[in-house]
């Protein structure tokens, strides 16, 4: 049976169809089933070019395959999907064997753009991590000397009112030391792995935020209680989610004052999802959604960079640390934001 012959293609994240030379479908893999929202049984035996907005492009490629005019052909196309938006794809048509089946591979252009963005973020995060670690170590040693010298100077002053200046030096040195400690925090502590229930994490964060904002803020729960436990560092995940929720609460200051601020904690299971250039059968999808003003356009592309903040007095480290902690769980954080709705989505592979 053709479907048994090509069954290994179900393990591939690329959308793949195997066609007979006449264009009828011999096999589709699970990724293509999911993209079209149709079962394999409905697709196999059907005319595959029918699922393209311009069937002629694929028909032309199949004719070339039958005539052995090429070994492989690439083109851009749009895939029709029932009750869904059309899907722009990059298509590759290759002959499996002369006069036999034809392999059609489809790469969603949005998925390719997302993968490129994820790869760029990972590379940037690694570069920032190395820069921060080296810079923090370089800053830390002189800070201790500056603080010590200010303390010794204060002891030698014969006019007490001058101590105000040495206190400024000591206070600022302590503030910078605290900033350096926060920059180094993810690299200092070992990764303590245990069984994690994500809803216990969410409830702990919810309690902490509501204790800080007892009036004017609602933190809503929308949980999928079937999500299994997974191995992870509970303390790191609490800190990651807390940083995101606290950021949301700070952005909601105006709405908290008027009493209509809302943050939603939503958990779901994502199936057959690709991120970090890997495909996962199951992944945790944790959303932190707020009804605030949205992320300013000027920093939207840089919110996970260290020391980038849209708030006066903010350190710009909360989201950087959250991304670092989630990446240590082989996951990532994404953000979609518009006025009235900001959605931070945490993705972590599940067993």
C-alpha cells in the first residue's frame, strides 16, 4: 500500500503529498492533514491540484515530471483550505522515480518567516547572554572598590554634612550591584529539575500579583486541567511567568485606577507544533493576556533585549530573564500586541 510505503513522512514537519503522475493523491503526511484541516481518507485519491488557488502551476509541474523535463521544480503558490484563510506556500515538486510517483513538499511562508525570526532571536539571546555575563563581571569588581573607598572617605571627613555625598556614592554603587546581580542570576543558580504542574505555577503567580494589586485588577483563569506534569525547574518557571504578569500589571496602571484591568492566564496543549526548528508532538501553551494599551511600536521588536523598557524607572530585565528561563526548558516566548490586547505566549515541550 502506498500509505504504508510513505508512512515515515508523518515524522516530518514539512507539508508533504505524494502524487500519482496524473495528479491524484497517493499519500499525505500528518503535517499536511493538519494544515488543510482534512483527514487523510478525504485527501487520498482526490485531485491534488484542486487544493491550489491556481491549479495550473502544479499541473504544469506534473506534466514536466511525466515528460522527465526536470528532476525538481520550485514555485510559489497558495493552498486553499476549507473554512480557513488560504495558505501561501513555497512548493517543491520532485520525481520519486521515472514514470512513477511525484513528491510535493510545501513550506508555509509564514512558518518559514517565523522560523527565521526564532532563529534570529535565539542567536541574539545567546550573544546578549555572553555580553551581559562578561560586562557584569567587568563592572562588579570596580564597584566593590568604589563603595569601599567611599566608606573609608566618609570615616575621614571632618564635616558631617559632607557625608551626604559619600552616601550618594554608596547608594548608587549598591543599586548598580543589585542590577549586576540580577543580570548574573540566571547563570549562577543550578537548574533544579523536578515534576512541575503548570497550574500550581499559575496559581502562585496569581496570588502574588493580587497581593500586590488587591483593588482594580482581575486575574482570570482559563485552564486546561488535562495538561500533564513535566520535568522542569519550578522556581525558574514561577519567576518567568511572574515577570510577564508583573509587566502586564504595570502596563495596566491606568485601568487598575479605574477598576477595569484584566489579566487572563490561559493554558492549552498544542499538538504537532514546530518551534525552535524542531517538531513536537505535544507542547504546553501558556498565554498571559492583558487588556492594556499594548507594547509601544518603538520597542515591539526589542522587548526581549536586555535593558529595553517602555516604562519610566523600569530595569528592562524582566522579559529578558523570563525568556532565558523558558529557553532553559527548550521553549520560547512570543508576543502579539495591539491596543487593548497583549498576548504573551509561552511554549514548552511536553513529554
